[in-house]
């Protein structure tokens, strides 16, 4: 493959290797999965054809960003026109569906008036001149909201929240005939099941359909080879049962005993391997509950809704007037029943805070003794106020403009269904406790009726899954202990200055974080009182290189 650059627009940036930071552990592995080989000259030619421009008009191709699943390159022409190319990493799955679906999703949303990038070309296969899958779209003239999200004043932040809810209302109000991901029909195999989208989508000059879900957990490792129902799903029950059926099939065919994927939790399980048969049994119990948790097609909570898969400040682009001009990164977007996707986006929720839990309007003025506080205390006060304000305004504006969504995220039995579904669809990696805890919660809240939803069975009041009081107590205690340990792990990561993959932005932070890790490890060893505690630090320390990735 020709990977040479054309000197007229080569910027000197390494386009093939990951250069946007370092990893404190498993660095070689992380870099390898982010390495992309492709023909830069061919990519330049493809971009020029897509824009109907001559190669002599291309000023540069340079690396713009590197996320968790893609590298984004920016092609700039002599007149300032800019095109972005998203190239998926090696570990991004399923590549074909991911590229094809995001291209169709952006095309669909653009036709509906949603501010998303305009797609000008794509290839969901790597058997092209470039040598990799790619998605080309016009660059939106805006900057990430994350650049100013933590420093803007409350009035501006409230203005942003109004726009976010208004835009969500636009795309969450679109009617879909089934749950699943959006595609152009031409990108699916003739054997793929799909459901056509109704008018006016035909104005896009290509048939658009709802097809298989692109969510990565459906294609993780050997799951890609399973002959299972990946959608589209026309009923709530079909969608609700499908992930459990998939994971049962995986456990039965490919499951093997393994340690818990989270190394920091292994000590509480006595370093014993967990068994896929146990998880499959829990999924069978989930399947026993499922028919009684059905939501009729006419109920507002069963309506398929499209939500952004990661509506974070980094994926929201604003102009100089703090007007939202673009929402980017729709990879893995899927329409799901409202009941299963309702909620405040992770970056805007503040559940767990007593005031936020009540949805009471928070205080917007700094406390009288604010100036007497230390810098760290002042920052903590401002961050608490920010989180409460954002949570409140998202909920209040959703109540006003999207009452169905508000009711779904506030009704306990609706969110318990979502919690069950979320636990069942996660790939099994040695963790069965979180699924069991969700099933226990459902049993304790049985029959989990929804407002205005008829009972689905005469025996609905009799929960088909039974647990003893001792089993419930043990499960709850273990779950609480896990949550405490996960909170400890989160605090350690924050102290060290890394994320869950051990990422740091540069060499200087790498050296600083490495020194902190060695201090933490030495301290834990010093205060280890038992052989099991020492083993946890020596053999299962979460910030050391490890091969179970």
C-alpha cells in the first residue's frame, strides 16, 4: 500500500499512529489497536472527487482529533473550505455497520433540519483505494462546548440547556416504525431484515431503513459470529428479550470461567473465577420476567426514540454567541423504546445529590462566606452549584417540552426496566452480580405496573422469580460493597490523573502519574494486613500492565 505523502500538502504530522496522549498501562496494546494504515494520496483523491475540486486546490491534510474509536483528519483547501475524514480504529466494531449507519443517520437528521454535519462521502468497506473504511463530511464552523462549559456563567449555561432540550425534542419526536439503527438500504445485505422509513425520507433520493443495531456489545469478540436477532424490533418485548438471548448464546457457545474484568473487585470475590453458566441462569430468570414487563405498542413509553449515544459537551459545537451550531459523533446511534433510553444524559445528570434527587431549584448565588474559603473549597462549591443547576434545568425543561420523556425518567418502574435491560445487554466479562441485583430490585418492586398500561397476564401479581431473604440480603450487601470499591477506584484515578484506560495527555503528565502510582502501590502494600490484600496489590493492581484486556 502506498503510504507516501504528496509534498504539497503534507503537514509532517504522523497520520497513522496515535499521538494524542499516552497510556499508563497496556500502552503498547492501546497504541496497536489505534494504528491505522491507509493510502493518504488515495484519501486526498477521494476527498477531492467528493468536493468536485482538483488536487492542486488541496492545501493540507492533518490530524484533527483522536477519540476512543476513530481518528479524525482535516483536509483544508486553498480557499479555506474544510472537510473532515473519520477513520475507524482496528478495535472499532462492527466497522461496516458503524460507518454505513452513521452516514445514513447524519443524512436523515440533516434532512429533518437537525444541525449535524453534512456527509459528502463514505465507504463502509476497506476494499477501496484508501485501504480503510471512512466517513467524509463538511466541517461545522463552531467550537466544542467543552472548551468553555466549566467557565461560563450560569445565565449562559442555562441558555445552552434550553437549546439542548429543544434540539432533543426535535429528534426525539421523530416517529420510527421499529427499534434499531438507521441505514441506506443499499448498504445492507439482501438477507438483512429491515423496515422502511416512511415519507418524507424518500426526498433523500435513497431508501432509508431501520436495520440491525450498531451498538458494539452486539458484535464484541465472538458475538459477531452468533446467529442472533440484532433487530430491527417492532415490539417492546422483542427488543427487551433480544440481548438476553444473545448473551445466553454467547455463554453457552464461547463462555469460559474467568476472573472479574475489573481487577480492583477481584479480592472481594476471593480471586475466584466466575462461571458463564451462572450468568446464563440469571439471564434465564430475566427471560421469565420479560413477558410480564411487556409494554403495549400503543403506550407512550414503548415508542421507538432516537437519542444521541453520547450527548456530552465535547460533541456539541457552539458559535461565538453560544448558539448550538452542530451535534457531532452519532456513531452507535440506535432508536429504542422510550422506556429503555429515557434519562438525563450522563454529563448533565447529578443523581445521588439530595437536592437534585428532589428536582428542587438550586441556589444560584455563592454563599456569604465564599471569599473566606480556600481555593479548592471554592472550586468544590462552584462545581456543586454547576451540577445542580444543569440537572435541574434539564429536568425542568424536559417536563415542559417533552412530558413523555420526563415521566419515563421519573417513573420508578420505567427506569427499573431500563436498568434490567442495561444489565442484560452488557457483554459478560466475569460480572454477574450487577445483573442479579437488577433482577432482585425488579422482584422487590413486582408487579412493576406502568401508568395506563394494562396487565399482561392474570398471574402478573405473582413474580415468577423467587429469592430468599438471605439471598436478597447477601446480593444487596455485595452490590453495596462493589459500589464502594468502584467509588474508591474512581477517586484513585482522579488522584492519579487518568481515565479508565490509563490515558494521560502528554509525557509530563505520564511521568507525574507514574510516580503517583508507585507511591499508591507502595502505600497499599505497606498497609496490607493479610496475604489476600498483598496478593491484590502484587498481582491484580489495576494500574499495572495486564494481559486480560
